[in-house]
C-alpha cells in the first residue's frame, strides 16, 4: 500500500498522451502554433533537471518561410518535405560556454570553476544535458497538445552556420512541432521488453 504522503501517479489518459499512444509525427495539419504556446513550451522544458542546473540548451523555433529556406540546405532528403511543411521546427543546440551562467543558475557553489579551462569536459556535459532537454521538449509538447517529430538527419555544420554563426552554439536535434495528421502516421515499431534490457540488482 502506498504511503499517503507519496504523490499520486498520472492517470492513464495522461500517460497515454505522453507515452503509450503518442507517436512521432511526420505529417502535420497547417494549423499554426502561436507564440504563447511556444513560450509555455520553453517554460516547461526549463523546469526539467540538468546537471548542476546548467541548462545548456539553446532553442530556435523556425516558423517563417524565410527561416525554413535557411534550414533547407541542411536537411536530409528524407526529412525535407516534412520539415518544410511543419508549422514549427525547433532547432535544439547547446552552448559550450554554458558555465558562464552557473553563478546565476547554481549560486551556492563555484560550479563555473568545474568547467573553465576544461573544454572537452564542458562540451561533453553540454551535449549530454542538452539532449536531456530535447526529451523534455518532446514530452512538454505532447503535454500541451502538440505532436513532435524529432530528427537527427541533418547537417549540423550547415545549421550552425545558418543560425549560430555569431554564438558558438552547436545544434544537436531538430524537432518538428504542430498538430499531426494521424491518418498518415506509421504503425508503432516494436519496443524491446523489460526482461531483455533491464537488470534489477
């Protein structure tokens, strides 16, 4: 029996929306995604935990035709049409110098000194934690009623040149966002079962 002080679990409808019936979106209705929803989306993503609260993720929401054209040369053939037709494409990147913000975001310790002068360590930490933020973005989008289609099939160097040339940020994942046309959604592919991939010790 659960202790009464423990938080209750989400109901099945919420778990379905986030995981069980949620699908990767490849086709979207043309319904626009308003600024208010994008702001709400980021505010939820920002609540997800990152190591030492470093928050290395940097986000560009590409919505305009001009922005999509800047993105076009970096897209793989298989991701081109769905990205150009998605209402929004989120570019998720990381800031290799995220540690400059740590005096503000982790003020109770000198966390900045853990990374200064250690570019390889800082880069790996930024990459790993920004990919965590990609996962938060997908789940937050689903929680707000959006559908998400994450992609790694793109030329990151071209994205960085087009969108981050003056910042040093490095892109890792693109996520198409909007309201999916589920009449064109693929059947779910198999998932590996618990007993094959999990050990409890």
